[in-house]
C-alpha cells in the first residue's frame, strides 16, 4: 500500500506536531481484504449502472472544491477549551477514516487493474476523493498546530483483514452514514450560522455528495452479487452490520457530545436523525433493515452508550488492572445483552417492498 502514497496531494502532511490517537474500539481502522475474490467479481447485473457512475466520477465535479480560500487565512486561538479539544478529536478521527478509505481503494484498484478494469477504474477515482478529504482535514488540523504524517501512518498502524463481503457491506454503510452525518451538520449550520466556528463546515455540502456517490457505487456492487442479499444468511449478516455501524455511531456521538453541542446540535437528536436516515437509505441496497421505530430500539442503544461511558470511567481510575477488568465484566455483559435484544427485534423486509413507492 505504501506504493500508493504518491497519489496523496502534497498538502497531506503540513509541518506541525503529530497527534497521538488513543486506541479504542471506536478508533478508525485500516483494512485489507481478499483481492482474488474482488478480481473475480461478476459485475454484469449492474454493469450499465457502474459504467454510468464511472463516467460521472471521471467528470470530477468536485475537482476545484477542496481548495482553501481566504477564510482560512487567520489564527484560531479563539477556538479553545472544550470546543478546541472536541474539534481536534473530530478532525483526527475523520482524517484517519478518510485516509483508511484511500489506502483500501487504491490497493484494490492496483490489484484489479488487469483482471477487473471497470472496478479498478472506479476504485481509483474513489481513492482520489478520499485522498482529497484526508488532505483537506489534515490542513485544518494544521491550523490548530497538529497534523498527521499520513505516509508514516501506513507503516505504524496494524491492518485488519475483512472478507470481501464484509468490506462491501461496511463500506456501503460507512459512506451512506457519512453522507447523513455531513449533510445534517451542513443544513443545521445553514439555519444557525452563529454556531459555525470554522470555515471547514462550508465544504460539507460538496463533501457529502462524494460520500453519497461512493455509497451508490457500493450499493451497485452489493446488488451485483445476489449471494449478498437473496438468502437467509445475507439477511442475518446485513442485520449484524447495520446494528454494528449504528451502535458505533451512537457510542461515538456520545463520546463527542461536546463537539456537537459546540455546533448547537443536540447529540441525542443528531444521532437519531443520522441513524434513521441511513437505515431508510439502506433499503435500496439491503434485503432487510432494522426497525428503528421500535419503542425499544433507541433506549437500548442509549444504554450501550451509557455503558461505554462507565467503561471509560473505569479505565481512568487508578485501580489495579485486574480490579478494572473485574469491574468491567458486568458492564460488558450488559452491553452484549442490549445488542442481542436489539438484534432480536424483527427487521423490515425490503425485498417484499421492492418496486413499491415508499
């Protein structure tokens, strides 16, 4: 993957101190997958759609969007205290997530170039977009005196292997939930500009269009593989990944509550809006989606978030490691129970509604 770093814009690593990202279960990961399986994918069921999206990606509507203007030419000492810490945390995790996508897409594109050229070309352009996002975020971190050495991250972080089907499910969901995260913030700040404390937020509209387009591409990839949606195993896996992504989002928003409050957003309402909209969007790709309208759905997610806060409090305590582990056991058991109960809620059958007007 290191060979792919020549495609990162020069702005990716401004001179500044590098942040130390605390590793938790919510920290973005770097991924690798089964390249042989990707090369053998038969895309014929969605060939026309993918070719049309490739043509749109080649047009590159956002080519000149991610260029910093004069609004960035100032100091940012006025962003301080809890707001600064929360903003830095948001930038760090977002930058790492975008850079992770760049590495995965670029390596897939390189490996598939001869055997699956259509998919290779699409992934190469997706990598282009992710590199822009990571570089732009890293520049905003540089405004605050910190920045990632992005090429160094490829050597210093561990890569997690996901089977190709897991990659298709999770990338689709991460792109779509990313769209709803960014567009919800953008629309809120349009109505309440007094809460916009950095010009980065002006770019969220075009940014989220990239996320949406990438999600549409992975929707086509999922639908091109019937085994990923036309059987009972696929339904079980889809429910698992939907719940995993939504639970992670709920926990992350709770952790970053200060950031959303600094934007004038209610973190609980923001979390619900993003999850509900992502779940609704996922009906176009998946055979089932979760019943987010069930009266137990969000209360049980909230209990998972509460348990995560308890776990963090235990970690921060000065107690011996063994005692911490013992104290965590009932909290972990509670979270697992909540997730099992959430998984057991009857899903909504999307295939039964396919072709009907929502």
